[in-house]
């Protein structure tokens, strides 16, 4: 067996092959990229600019923030914006891999089903939209229908990972983490990437908004659906902000000593940043999360106060308030719409 990378002090037994040369070139490029990531972490750990500080993009952008509505499980594309007239001919015919059909009554297996809704052309753009979308049809010219997104798995967790990270398996950064890594956030008193889940986390859990191999500062911050959105946001009784500030300064000195001895661990630097961020959030978050201060007409327009729309409407209104305060990326989970009946 040939050894492409001989030990020091030993002469190479052969010239590198083309494959070995390309491998070493790729490894070198990867090393450069990885070194750049580490350098950014060390700058942040050494008291330099915050990793979440605003950064200019490569191109002048029209959008400054993103609110991502994630409706897990549906609704089906054939019931919304993607008419399939051929289904009318195949209705209740069995689906087979060979493309052959037979009566569903003969087999009781998987079969084609046409949409129960009719479609119409809406707006000046003439976009296809199901007739049951009464109000959405009025703003159809403000929408972009992207039909190029599909996943390779019908299993919920893997499809969720692929939707949020581009990979069917956990281990890649979420889209919100990438956005904050590239652009930073406009408000240093709030997280740059906020997640608003249901009472329970979606299938696949926190890796859907994780930072993966990016520095830990860029992971999403979930707000709890019930009770205090963030645990321990308010200081204990009898503890003043001055007392908290003194405690954080002492903790920061101790952590800095440990960080200097172990600069390769970015988790500590991120945790120190998180403590400071939490201290600043105590002043801004309570008022931000208090939706009762909103005008009654605004709350009504979001469906707040109506059983069917109250929970999601509150999250949508909160998302708007967050981006108005400079949060770069907010992701809302509407729970699972999946139905097998």
C-alpha cells in the first residue's frame, strides 16, 4: 500500500498521483475556510466586535428581515396553488410504480385523488389559486410561487431538516443561522434568530434551528409558547440590576481567564455573550412581548381573540414586533397540519 503523506524524516516513495494532488488541494481549501471561521470566533472571544454585529451584504438588499412561517405537514399543493387537471381522469384509480391504473374498489390500496376545490386565475399576474383562498387571492400579485423546492424523504423529521438546513440529517446550520452569520442583526439587545414553536417542539426538535459547525452565537433562540417566554428573564426578588451587573462582571473575569487558557472552545465565548445578552434583554423583552398594548383593531386583524386563530395570530403579531425592533430572522411553527384520514 502506498503512503501519500510519508512521515517526517522519510523520503517519499513515489510522486503524488493526480487524485492525491486534488485531495490535498481540497483539504487545503477546507483548512482555509475552517481557519477563517476560527479566526472570527477568536476575535469575538478576545473582546473584538460582536459576531452578531450588522454586516454589509455582497449586494444591496431590498429586504432587511425575514419572517418564516413553517406549516409542517401541509396543506397539499394540489389544494392550494398547483392545479393538476389530469387527476380528474385518474380519480380513484390505483397508483402503481409502473404507471398503470385499475379501479380502487378492486384493491383498496393507494390511489389518485383529485382536489375537491376548483381553481381560478387571480390578480393581474393570472396566478393559479384554489377558490377556497378568498382573501389571499386579493394579494396574489404580492406573492412569489416557487415550485422548485422538494425533499427526498416523506418522513417528517428528515423532511423538516432538509427544509430548514438543506440536508436530510441533522448537522448543518439552519437558514436563520446562515442569515445571521452573513448579515448580523440590527439590535444587539435581542437575539438575531428567534423561533416561535408550538407548545411542543416540531418533529426533529432543536436541530431545525441549530448552528451546527457555525459558532454557537448563531443558533436560534426559541421562545416558550406558554408561561414566561424565556425562563428566569426577571431577576429574583431583592436582586437589583446593579447587583446583577457586579455578578456578571465577576463571572466574566473568571470566564475570561479560562477562555484564554482554552481558546479553541467557542462555546464559552458564546455563553459569555449569552449572559450579557440576557442582561440587556431584561429591559427590552417584557415590553416587546406584551401584546395587550397593541390597538384593538390590530389584534382583530391578526385573529387574536378568536379560537381558531388566536394562538397563531399572536405569534404572527409578535414576529412583526420582533423584526420592527431589528431581529433579522423569525421562524414561526404552526404545528403539524398532517392528516392521514
